[in-house]
C-alpha cells in the first residue's frame, strides 16, 4: 500500500493490522538485500493482504537479481522493480520504496516476516472457504443443495489438510475463541409441514420408524415435533401399540399437553398421514444437515476473526467444527444410501414413492368437545 495520504479522507479508515507491517518489513528487507529472496521460502504475490505489496513482490521476483556489490551503490534494480510494478499498482511511488527500506528493522529477519504473511494468508483463505460453505448451504436455488454443501465441506477439509502440512503443530493449540450462537433453524411453514407429515405417517406406519435410526430428535426444527418423535420411537422400542390414541397418551405422560398442544389438535395432526415416513424423514434430516453446515461455517469464521489464534489453532478448531458436520453427514448417507438386506424395509400398504409424495389429503375436521 502506498504511504497514507495526509488528507482527511482517510481518517475513517481502520488502522492497519500487524500483517501490514510484516509485509512492509519484508519488502523493505528485500529491496535492501535482494539476495534474501532465496531465503524466505514459498511465497506468492497473492499471499499479501495488500494488492500493491503483492505487485511489488511480483516485480521483485520477475526482475533479474542484481549484483550484490553494485546494488549497494546503484538504484538501478530499484528502478527496474518500480517500473515493472507500476503498471499494475499505479499508486506506487519511488518515495514509498525508500519508506519500506527505512521501515524494515532487521533485513536478516526476512524469512520470519514471510512466515507471518503466509500465516495471515492462511487465515483469510480459511475464512473464504467457510463463507463459501455457508453460502452454499443457504442457497435455495441449487437443485441438489445437500450434495453441493457436502462437496464444499470436502473442499474445506482438503484445505485444512494442506495447511497442516505447512504449519508446525505446537502444544496448547486449542482455540479459546467464544463461538457465536448457532444460526436459527428454518421454522417456515414448509419445514414445519414436513415435520408434521413425518409424525403423522410414522404413526400410521410405525414398523418403518424402527428402521429410521438415522433420525434423532435434534434434527427437528420445532421442539414439540422432536418430543412427539420421541414418543413414537419410545412406543416402538417398547413394542407397544402405536396409533393416534396411544401417541396422545404417551404425549400426556411426557407433559406435552400442558402448554404445547391441545389433545384434539394433536389427534388431528396424527390422523393425516401422507406418503412414507422415510421421505419426510429425509426432508427433516436434510434441513438439519444444512443447518449444521451453516453452524460449522459460522464457527470457523469466528475462529478466523480472532487474531489470537495461530494457524495450528485455526486448523484444530476448524477440524472440530467439521467433525460435528461429519456426524450428521454419516446419518444422511445412511438414510439416502441404498438399502441392504439387513436394513430392507418390510412390505406395507401402497404409499407414495420416495421420489415424492402424492398431493396432501385435507386435514380431518376437529370435532369440538363439550
């Protein structure tokens, strides 16, 4: 970045971050002692947070190395670097190159400055991967959103593997960043309708509920629906009869009728099955998967915004966040993968294919009680 203007127009700009001074110090060291380009390890112009700094570094890499003795007395190499970089960084001036040389405290520390730049670039790149994961999980225009989201999660995981090979681990590497609240679950009418239809069809076909161990109460957006799912699975596990009345009775014992729902309304919900439980269960699980992906992205982004985290802390914290997504992903693959003889579903009365349910039946009228 060229030297800041003295005009008042820059008064509102945020103060430079530490990496800005690391970039200045590295460039100053290289301008002063060009032979240190061979000592700084792998570094690319794109690693710089400042475009002008990156173009100046690119010019240094492309310009023929100067003779060490001649460089001490002649500005020829500096002029060559400046002329090479200026078309891509118009604000760059000769005075700024001299400023960089004056800023650099110790040219022999150039490799350390380069390592700082790589670390900050890793932080920014990780944040970009997390933001892409969040955007993919929230993009309702994607035809196969869950698949695209998991592909983006795989890309993020590969990036973490690459980072782990570039930064040495160290003890005490768990991040202490306070994570933000998880993104709100989708409680729109479509999402809640899918959960209601799952509860109703599972009540009508309880035998299939025992095959849906890949679905857990935490996958539901509405706590009441999660509790009703627990009622159904508990009855099925105990081998008891399952129908709207027995589920109503179980719900009463679990305290759900006190405030959450009236008995007549619950009977209406339980008496309107449509399609198959597996179809609606997959819908519910898919929304839970997408929400977990968004939560993972939010948590990783929070880690990257905490400057106290080292690269290895970012790697460790991000992998932990991805592990929670992987747990949901495993259940998703179990639900959507091909059925094996062990998990083959029992025959039942014809219902809608899993590719999609038939049109919903109208809810049964609720008869008023006296």
